[in-house]
C-alpha cells in the first residue's frame, strides 16, 4: 500500500470532501485555504462542520492559512488543485518555484481558462504556467462533493498521459466508496467537464419552456441530452481525444448529475421562461448566485473552437446556438428553431 | 404526400395521443377501444378529454367499441398496436384472419411476452401469431404520451426490417413536433424498451436508499445509469442487434424519461427504503398501481437470456442481481454488494 503526503489547494466543497477518503486511506493530508476560503477556514479551525458539505474535516488533517502556502507544500508528494476556474491562474503563479515535475499534480477544477489571450483547458494551463514537463492528472465524472464527503458511492475518472503516476495515485486515493477509473484521454475529460455546463443551460431552457406551458417536456429533454453527448463526443474528437469519453462517466454520467440541479440549469430555466439574457443574469445575481460556469464556458469554448477551426457551427448546433443566444442575438425563438426546427 | 387509413388498436394513453399528429397530417384515423378502455371510450364518445392525456381526441377520429373490431379494420392500410403487454396476445388472436402481410403493422407496446412457454419480443409475438411474412415496425424512444398529445417536441424511433415500408409510414406520420428517426435494429429497440423498466427499478433502489440516509445519491445513480446502458448494449448485441441502439434515443433517452417518474422507480424506491419484495408489491397494490412492468420483465428477460445462453450473469450484473433480488434471495444487501461491491 502506498501512502502519500498530499496537499489540497483550496478548501471549498471538493477540497474539503476529498480529505475524507484520503485520510481514511492513510495518506497525510494538508488543506490549504485561499483568500476566498477564510470564512470556511475559521469554522474548520473551530472544529465546526464544513458549511458546504455538512461534515467535519478529520482532525488529523492539517489546516493552512492563505499566507502559509510554502509550509503547506513543504514535503508534499501530491498536490490537488481544487480552486475555482477563476482561482487557478493566481494559485499556479503562487506555487511556481515551490513545485517541480516530480510532484504528482491532480486537478479537480472544471472549466476553460484564458491565458495570455488564448483559451486553454485546466491541464494546458498548468503546463503553460508550471512547465511542459508536468503531467497533471485530471479528475472528472459524477462527483457531488457532499456525497463524497458522506462516503456515498462515487466513481470518478482520473485521466493522465502518464499511466504509471496515475496508477500510484489511484492506489493511494481509492476507497470502497470513492472509486477511481483510469483513462489516458485528458483532453476529452476536460472538454466534457467544461462543456457540460453549457449543455445544462440548454436543458434548463426546456425546463423553463415547460413551466411556461404548464407541462413537462421530458421527451424533448431526453433527446437534447443525447444530442448534447454527441456534440461533446465531436468536440473531444476534434481536439484529439476519444469520442468514447463523452459516452463514459466523464460525459453522460457527469452531465446527468449536472442537470439534476445547479446554477446553469437555473439560468437556462429563466431564459426558457422568457427572460432576456441580461435580465436573467441580473436575476441570478439578485438570488446571490456567483459565476455561472456555462455562461463563461460558452464564450471561451466558442473562441477555442473557432481558433482550432476543426468544427463548423452546423456540426455542434446546440453549443453554437447557446453561444449565439447568450452573446449575439439573444433570441430564444432562434435557438428553438435552429436546434429543434421548431 | 402519402395519407393512410390508420386503425389504432387500444384507446389508452399512447393510442389516444397518436390520433393528434396522425389526424393533423391528414391521415384517416380510427380508434378502437378494448374491453379495458370502456370507461375511456364513454368519455370520448361524450366529447370529453381523454383522462390519461388531458386533451380531446380530434372530432374527425372515428371511435370503435370492443365489439366493432371488424368494422374498425375495414379498409385499414396501417394498424397501430397500442394495447398493454398483457393485452397483446388476445388482440392478435382477434385480428388474425382480418389482416394480411400487406397491412403496415406498427407496434408501440413495450415488454416481453410469454407465448407457448417461450419468451418473445413484441414483434416476434406478432410474427408468431400472424405469420412470419409480416414485417412489423416497432416504435421506441422517449415518448411520454401526454407530451405527444400536447404537441410538445418528441423524437421517436421507428425500427423495421423493411426500410421501404417504414419510410412510407414515416412520410405519413411525421409532424414538426412528432419526429421519426428510422432504424433497422428491431431487436435492439425492443430489448431496450423492455429492459429499461428493470433498470428503472435499480435506480429507484438508490433513491430509496438515499431517502433512508437523508441524502442524495446522484453520483451513484449517474454511474448506475451508464452501466445500465452498457448492459442494454450487451444484451442487444448478444441477441443479434446493434450495441449503438442502447446509446441512442431507444436506450439512453428512453431510460432517462423512464427514471424521471413512474411505477418501476416507485417500486424500486420501496425496496431501497427496506421493504421486502412482497411488502413492496403489497404496498404498490395498496396505492392502486397495477402491473409493474420491470418486475414482470426481470423474470421474462432472465428466462429469455438463460435460454439464449449468450450472456453469463457476470456480464450483466445489474440485471441479474435485480432478478435475484426480486425472485430468489430478496436481500438488498446482496444486490448492493454485487453491483457496487459495497
């Protein structure tokens, strides 16, 4: 059995949740809080429950404050990046110089990142900022943090170019309820993890339309779900990944969890009920909802795909028409006509 | 444009719903009620809404009583079989002699049927009882009848060995909101349509477990969903169909609609909450729920697969362990251990 000294960067829901299986397995776990985690950190230092996952962090986990990054990384063998997509660049800049390619880097952050005017995936961002010799592992699949924290069965995918490293990580992290499936398709996992939020907006639109009509629209949603997965497969393939990834835990299963709730669906629902894009954004802000990942990803994904020139809009009509709805014409009727010919 | 004289056998939810797109498209539509539809028929004759779909049947649809089967079929070009799986044998025996292979037979009935001690699919049953020269079309995919009746977007699959015939049917039946995709994989469509109800029980079990634990178990459900689709693909392939069918509207999308509600999930939920199988069946009866399709199909599917000898239980662990839970040991803990190694 391998045990690792693991530093988790970011004390949000998933950073907190991962302390449970990782300590149970015998790893030495440190949890570093970012500036945004100060309120959570205070509660954890007082021995309270983590407010976002409803459980206490195991007492053997060492807690580190934002100013203690260097101490937190001292002697670490594995580093889990569990900050938000907006937080990843600053964190990587902070750790540069403190880590080298011998560290096992594991990223759970989802989304597409803008780096120097170019749109990159999370692991591309890590390589760009830390060095191309890094071989990060990317975590995807259906994983609501609260369920991981409560030891409820979860099967995630760890994707890495380097099978030897990721096998060691699996050996150290896997428990009976936190199962790890390995994959070599990093780009596929990242694109599905990012794009699912855009497709969740599309499905939310149908929920909003259904509510406006006083009916359900489950037939249409089930069709849209399947076509969304097919688009994720096309995007994955176009960027050099494997279509199968979209039809795996990283695609179908994660999309399924995403549409069961969450802010992307909520935002889409407002659009489906007839809110204009700006109104819907204001209403989300009024409800205290922060970044809507799918809204951001629609634009970044569009830029990335336009630059790659490997897919035409007609090959990915749902994605393209969500982008158009959100950033160009704002007409729901156009979205429905283009996607459903209605 | 082709118009057909269509007789729908069975005035239940789907039989009633299909009158809407079919008349709109200009077909001449007759609706024949079985003995079980007498109460519905009375309402329809009085011009009331169909109680199961909440809309009125178009006035140009001719209604026929159980004793008027011969009149209902007089001059019909297409015959839609829309009775329950329990009703299919009696209806086929009644129509034998009144129809020949020139009739376009379209079946929307789901399930596996016992015919003379053997388990058959719906179209196999049609061929067995009407003649091997019949080439029935099978309808599958996500299609909640109420949504079809309300003209809400629905995309179904019409599968047939004879592409010429099914193309004509598509030409006559398709509308902007009732879309028809064609396929040649009849056995795949039928097996997915039948087995989905068994997998819906499995997913209901997780809902029941989650409720008992006071949490959600969406991560586990999303994993179970994917594995269920993979099992449907294996069964389809083993019986001569195409694996892709399980990853299409007939598999993924229909399973998605099925787990959004319905009696199979409700039954599974009781099991997950700790009801023994007999208790759960009694509770379902107490709630006024009739046949639980997944319960029946678990047994018939098991017999069919055992006889075909093309799959071992370990290749389809979810299906097999639901069968075992329902008909052999009744132990939920065994199901969870075998399926999730928990």
